[in-house]
């Protein structure tokens, strides 16, 4: 089987015959052909099979009303006592609401609210506790007039259902609909978007000894299979976002291979989400032991994703990411967002 990785470009000088990448700000006119045996070299984009070319070029459907022809920031709000970066900091309702409103003011396009830590070594939280952490915050934000779309970060149908009842519009599942057999049906019934993320193993054990034959192609195949499962459950592809799961059962080498190859995932025909914010590999490479000190490295990785056409960027530091994105757009595209 061949895989096709578009060589994403952002230069304003665009040759005749170049194609838009996922209907966004990048373009491509060449594609690397990959196989399990290795790279087969580069071909002209015009030589691609038509179905592959269609998936690589078609504009992505809006996400909860947000167009995806420009990069979007998803602000992280963990209402947990033990998240790796900000555990306990926003557990109190007033602190959570204040931080959410600050992220919106700083430029967050989506708020992602989670009540169960998925850091390496973390344990499971029961449905009642996770719901009690998340739903009141979502309800309070909606009652205070926050119009920014809200994503519920959960693996569980009961938690997602309660969150959707009080105003959440997106389900973000780190288990890609494999943990709770009821979640796919709920997403289909409610007609909401879902993000499917790759992870090897569960949070408690995922970093013990992660191994792949070819991490880029293995993750692509996994996500392709999960998209098919979601479609079989009644969730159309245009409501699916995919996330390669940086840091979820991956070594530093695995993470870097995925980031270098991000443009491959446009071939799935879905929007792509990158969640690398403050992850351990950034500290390992950048020399930052504390998660709070990994903001510059996070921005570097975020902009690497933007340069490959990734539409959604899940970040802790919305203000810094928004400033970096505005400067990147101004310098690279001549746009002032």
C-alpha cells in the first residue's frame, strides 16, 4: 500500500498548477510516496490518483460553526487535581471560569474542558466525579454569555452527554471511541463533531515501552480505521477531526517523526488537530524540566504544524500562541489576523 505525503508550501510565489492543501493556506505541487519499505520518492501532485487528490485538496467543513480556512486555537481548561501541566490550578469553579474567559479574550477559538487527567501514569475517574467537575463549568460559561464553542474532553458517554446538555458542542475523545461503546452512538445521535486521537495503550501504561513498526504509517492506519468505525456508527467524515496523539504512547523520536510528517494526515479527508502543548519531549529537547517553562518550545512546534496546514492547535498558553500565529501569518502570508 502506498501513502501520499504532500510537501506543504506557504511561499507567496505559487506555481501554476499547484493545489490548495485541505482548502487552507498551504499549497502543494509535489507529493512524497511512502510505503512500509520506505520512501518511493517524489511525484507531481497532478499524478496522484483522483480520489487521493480530492481528499488532499477539499476544503474541510466548518467545526461547530468555525471555518477552517485559517488556523484555530483550542484553549485547554483542565478542571482536575492532577493534570501534568496545570493540575489543581483551575479546579475551583471561580478559577476555571476566570481562566476560560481570559483565554477567550486572548484569542481562543475553542475551549476544551476536561475533568480526567490523561497524563502518563494517571488513573481513571468515575463518570459522576468527571461530570461534576466539567458540566457546571460549561453551564456557567454559557450562562455568562460565552459564545466560543466548547469541547468536552472525555472518553465517556455519560460525561459527554451531560456536557452536551449544558452547551458543549464538540466531543474530544483521546480513546478514539474505543473506551466507551456508547460514545459513538451518542455523538451520531446528537449530530456533533468528534475528535479521534491515536494513543498506544491507556494513560496508566502508555509510556512504559511504546513501539511501532513505522510510527507515521501506523498512526495513519489507526486513524483511518477509527474514521471507518465512526462512519459505520453514523458519524459523517465531515464531522470528524483527527489527532495523531503527540506524547500518548510515543518516545521523543516517535513524536518528532509524527510532527515532521503531519501533512500526511490530510489524506484522511478530515481536519487535523495538533496537541503538543508543554509536552515532555519539548522539555527534553529544549532543556525545560518544568511544564510552565515549555512555552517557547510549544510555539515552535505549533508553528511547524501551521506550516503543514494543521487546522486546530490545542494549547495552554493562548495569548502567546495567538501572538506567534499573528506574526507568522503576517510574515509568511502577508495577513494580519
